[in-house]
C-alpha cells in the first residue's frame, strides 16, 4: 500500500471517528453548542429523513450567528455542513428538483434557511460565502450585493477543496461527510482526493478525463493550477509517467449525472 493510499485510509478513519463522536457524545448540561454543531445537527436530521427534527433545528438556526470570516476553520465547517444538510432536506421535499435546468435554477436560488434575520439560498452559501463572492456571468454580478448584511460573513480566501466537500444532491456530486474545525485540513484533503479519484487517464490519447466540476469552477483551480492538484492526489501510473515525461495533456470533462 503506497503512502497516499495509507493516508486515504487514515483520513477515512478520522472522518468515521468524527461521526461516531458526534453520534455518541451528548451535549454537556449548560454548554452552548458552536455554530458548526448546529449545522451538523441539521445534516444528521436530514440524512435520517427526520423532517420534524429538521424543522426544529432550522428554528434554532434562526437565532444562531454564523462564524465571522476570521474564524476560518469554524466558518468553513459551519457553511459546508449547513449546505449539505440543506441540500438533502430540499431533495426530500422535491426529489425531482434537479432533473431539469429550470428545476436546478430554482433549487439553488430560492431561500432555504434564515440566519441572523437574513434569508439565505444555497447559492448565497456556495458562491457568496464559501467562494468569496466573486463576480459571475456576463454581467459580472456578485451573489451577495455590497449593501447586503450577509457580506460580513463572506470568507476572505477561497479554498478550492470545498468543491470536493459540497454535495449538490446528484449522483455525480461528491460524497457527504461531516466536517469539524479541528480536523478540517485533513478532511478537505480527503474531499479533494475523492473528487480527483473519479478521474480517468487514457495514455493512448494523453487525455485526462475529469469531473465536470473542474470545468464549472475552472476559475477556482488556477492558483494552484488544476494539474497541481492531480500531481498531488491522482494515483494513476500512466498519468504520472506522462507528467514525468513532460507530455502535453488534453483535459476533457465527464458527463454529469443530475439524477
């Protein structure tokens, strides 16, 4: 077993241990939970298809202040867990919501949670907070306007690894895990490893076939460049030989299954 696969196994155990800890350790009497823990509560309730519990957690979240941008690990863990929990909940309410372009537009743009008196959509969380609110589209419009109170929660630096952590509710999306601030670096490494692992390399064509996610978010994989992530995480002998030989690689994108 090579070093990267050993690391993968270790990180998998860390993720599992995190889950087991959250499942068996109760909240100490009088101890207030941290924001990311409420997000995990929502994720647990949604994964268990307990809609009554989902409603209960959503009511609590109305009065929970998200972490400030300078609380980087707390913020990433909170927003990623929250996003994934909300996606599962929305899928339970609207199982076919992702099957059409119109359905996907509504799914990600409608308000789904109230935090600190503000209504938030999934797009607000992903493009506004986690991606640092970059200008998008032909009009170069930002998800969160400069006058919105939500702007104070936008993370200052983009971490491209989040694209391996966010689950959009479709078959081709990354798997769902629980994210903890204290383990976040290892967990996000595992997340991007899993996304890279889906790729295929054709040595005859020198073609690297990757997830469509890397196409949609190509702007997020420029610093460091996309192939740097594959050099670090892609365990494919033919790919490594081609890179060592300095061959020019063609990058293509696999079809995305929204079912």
